[in-house]
C-alpha cells in the first residue's frame, strides 16, 4: 500500500509542478485525489476549498514556467492506517527566464490525506492539506551574484559569531549563576 501511495503522490507532484502539463491532465491526474475541504499553504499564501485550489493550480500553470525534480518521497500512515502524510523533497526549477537562468528552488511538499474504504487491492485517498515549503537560505544561495557571498562568506561568518556569542553567554552565566 505504501508503494502505491508513494507512486500516486509522485504522479500528483509531477502534474502539479510541471507547467508543461495541460489543464486537462491536471483535472485527470490531480482532482480525483483532492477532498472538497482541500487547503493549500505556501510561504506567501493560504487558501481553502476545491474550487480555489483548482483555479490556483491552473493559474500557476498559466503564469509560470517550472518543473520539479523529486529527490525523495516518503509516506507514513497513522497507527490506525486511516490517515497519512506524504512528504516530497525536491527542487522546483523555475524557468521563467530559462534563456538567461533557471532558478533552482529547493521545495518540500507535504500532503495530509485520508484513506477511503475501497475494494481490496485498490488504494484511494483524498488529500485534505497540501503545503509547499521553501528554504530561505536556499532561495538566497540560488540568486546569481549573491549566492556565493551568502553561502561562502555570510553563513560561515554568522556561524562563528553565533558560537562565539554562545560561549560568551555560557561564561557569563557561569559567573553570575544560572538563568531563571
């Protein structure tokens, strides 16, 4: 069952995150797996309801050019095997200006779903929540001209400063007693 769930979530992710996919394919490959109360969250927006989700997916495919490389995918069911969560780790390749640059955006997708009662051997579920997460650090590091400085200079310097500050606080606490 886990393999079938992973396979289906892989296909759903590929359909949602590849703008070469037509609206008809979105309707066929994604919509049957969405609950009426589906909600979508990403760092910029949150929306609820199947009609809004459907319009949002179609709008993304109209306004942007991107595809998605799945790096790993995992599904876990709850103890009673009635609900579950799928997590997809990958890279969304934003190709808006592909003649100039493809922006690789590390993306984690989370799908929360409920399994449906179906004939033995079939796997059917409905996704109630779809969350898309991006790493701010990865976003900055992918910016041409800024990424190298951020990744090779700023992050390393900040790390050393953080450790030095922690050592100073530890020393001061030892001197003045534990924090209350």
